[in-house]
C-alpha cells in the first residue's frame, strides 16, 4: 500500500508541473516516516520586466507534505511560493482547486489564471465596507446565482 501512495504522490507532482526531478527526494523523505516533511525546488522563468526588457524571475517552491491518519500515507498539504524573494503566498491543496506550479507563478506576477472552481454545496458570504466593518452575511447555495450588486449595509 505504501508504494501505491508513493506512486500517487509522484503522479500528483508531475501533474502539478514539478516533473519527475523531485521523485528521489520524495522517496527519501517518505522512507523516513516523519509526521511531516518539506521539499524545496526553484525555477527560473523568462519574463518581461517593468522597463520592458526581457529578464528572469526566480521562483522558490516549498512543498509541504503531511502524514494522513492511515499509517505512512502522505499527502501534499500546501505549497509556499516565493517570487524573486519579495512576494510570497501559500496555496492549499486537496480541495479540488489545486494550482499548478506555473499558475502559482502567474498569480504572484499579477497575471490572471482561468480555473474552474469546485465549490462546496453552501457557503457564507460576508460583505465588508471600505472602512473594514463587516456588514450583512448571507448563505448561498453553489447552484444559486449570486446577486449582481452587493447588499446595502
């Protein structure tokens, strides 16, 4: 069963855009049987800079794995992404809305990413005014259409 989990993790990393270069590190970390572990990897992307010249963006990815309730089964919990040692965000995984390595880079650069989100059946929307004061809350079903304008506060 442990090999099935390892193969699943390898396929997941490949699907998320990390390729197969992390497989050896993943195998080593899984064999240590720790409660949690991290694997780091960096990538360089060619990018147009603010002055219009072509340059490089350096992206660091820190992949965080946790052990599940099943003995020695691991899952990718989150990825902390840092762009040019300045901008960073942590993306959570496992909810069906997983972000690939390239999508995470694009989001940190401020580019848009087209994703089809999977929403839970019902969720709560909280409206906050410009002063940061929480206003009306409403529960919405994921099958309902959201109102075109925000409610009056």
